[in-house]
């Protein structure tokens, strides 16, 4: 072990500040991105970049 507990924290402060419509829009984006990853239309890295860009555009 490297001395870490193995837990990872994910900042969600950006999500808490979103309106309900923006949260729904982001969930739809997650769903669509995961489907595109599943069918190998995009890589996992490209998917994370898309999600990050979408979240930044909503803030």
C-alpha cells in the first residue's frame, strides 16, 4: 500500500450550484456519453473530456 486509504473524493460543488434543468441536462449528457463509450464511438478519455466540458459550460 502507498499509505492512502484508497478513497477518492470528487468535488461536487459545481453540481450543487446547478438548476434542476441543468442537472437533468448533465445527466442526459452522462447517459449519452456512456452509450457512445459502450459502442466504442469515443474513447473513455474523450468521454471524460466531453463531460468536463459540459459541466464547465453549465457553470
